[in-house]
C-alpha cells in the first residue's frame, strides 16, 4: 500500500470509528437505561436522533435493544469496508463486506465494554466524584456487566469480578471477532 492509501485508510477508520462510537454508545445507554438527564446521554441523543427517529418506525426496539442503532452502526461498518476495498483496488464481494461489517461491529462493541469496565475499575479505586456525568455514564454501562459476578469473586476484600469481565471480553474478541474478521477478509479478497 502506498502512503496516500495508508493516509486514506487512517482517515476512513477514524471518521467511521467516531460515527460508530456515537451509535454504539447510544445503543448501550438505552439498553442499560442510563440517566437521560446526563449531559453525555443528551449529547448522544441529540446527534443520533435525526438518523434513528425515522428508522424506529420500521425497526422497533427489542428488549431495550435499539435495532435501528444496530442497523445504522452495521451499515457504517459495511460502508467503511466497501470504501477500504475500493481504496485498495479490490473488487468487493457483498458477502465479504457484510461479514467484515458484522465482525468489526462485534469487535467494536467488545472493545467498548473493555474500555468502560477498565475506566469504571480505575474510578472505583481512585477518589472520583460519583455524581460527575462521566462517572455516572460509565457506571451505568459497566454495572450490568459486573453485577452478576459481584460478591462471588471476592478474595481478601478485593473484588475480581471486573477482571473476569475483562478477560471474558478479551477472549470473545480473540475467539469470536477475529475469526469473523479473517473469514470476511477471505470472502472479500484479502484486503
């Protein structure tokens, strides 16, 4: 790949990563019933509503999971892979694009959970203001993941439930997302 293509690939990943982050965080905020009055949630709702509001009529939420947000994030990932294939000069396969889009979305979701649980763990060790908007938002996203294990993995006063959640997320990235990415790359033609 030449320098211009590398720069284009970097810009594509950055731009689409930021857009996907908005919709994934909106999805997680709705699924975990994050406080709507939180400025972070209001920011997410303000910037994603113009796209999601019309789609919600055709794609309603299922058990607090916004199908509209999932579809938009998946379409963004697929568009990113289509543009990457065109930039690399590869004739894209539609099946490969979809598999890569799904794999990237799964990987992005798992990576988001890793970051959220890690930040939540750090905040719990440091003396942070629990009422700060970032602390409330991170707690709303991390608590449902850690809650089922809390108290069951306590040794000597230390709770290892965040560690188990982090290990599980890393393993899921290695055993689910990476094989999907490899399959999609083979189907696409080796981008």
